[in-house]
């Protein structure tokens, strides 16, 4: 009986580590993780655990696969989504409200981040307290309403891009719309990854 409780504790520690590092969990399930290396990494944080037992727990989690069909649901939903790409975008960060037309505005505690269309908006380039990020593109994903009840959709998108070495500069997700800002050079690859069948 004691052995079962210790095993459960080990399983819960390993599962907890993977829950806190979802990118590692996805990579483990995709079979692209060195299990021995990952076991060593977990043991550094939990020195009282047996290395062989950690590896065995990782193998069980890998073989078990996703606890639900979340990955498949997110992929299916992405296929039903309308994905578009737009260049001539600029990210403007300001300490105060700016009189600009914008695609999206995010009000943070100490600043406001605007995503603007350079072709339609005059950008105050020399205004005090304003920073600009140019040479970026916007990937716009318009999904069916079922996105609101599909867990893991944004995580799946970010994992797809992350696994191909693409950095996301900005990500906004609200209701059934997701906006991703990448560098202009990564935009075409991002679009292709997200629209691949």
C-alpha cells in the first residue's frame, strides 16, 4: 500500500512539472523529447526522487497520449478557421492614449499597445513616450464560435509556430478572433504552418 502512495506522489510531481511546462508536454507526446534528459531536469528540482522512476513515469505519460482529444479538436477548429495575413502593420506602444485609428488596442497598467495599419493611419513617430515596432505582419484567425468552448486552441497555435522556430511578437485572443504579430520575414512561414492541412 505504501508503494502505491509513493508512486502516485511521483506521478503527481512529474505530471505537475509537465502541466507547468506545456511545451515540454506537447513535445513529449510528439516523441521529440529525450526522456533521460528530461528526467534529469525534473530530478534537479526534486532530488529525493529516483531517476529510473521518473523516466518510467515519463514513458507512461507519453504512451498514454493526450488525456482528451484537445489537440485534435484544436487542429480541427484551426482547419475551419479563416486565416489571413496582412503586411504594412506597425506595433505602437504609448504611455498615453493616442488619437490614431487602430486594428487592436490593448490597455496595460502602464502603457497602451496599438496594432495599426500603416497605410491607413498616420503614426506619430516623434511623440514622447511612444515606441514603434515596424517590419511586422499580422496573422488574423477568425474561428467558428466553438473556439470559446475548445480548450487549448491558442496553445496549439503557439506550439505549431514555436516548434518551427517562429517568435510571436504579440498575441491577442478575444472571443473567436486571434491576432498574431510576427516579423515580416516569418509571416509567410507562419501563414503556411497555420493553414497546412
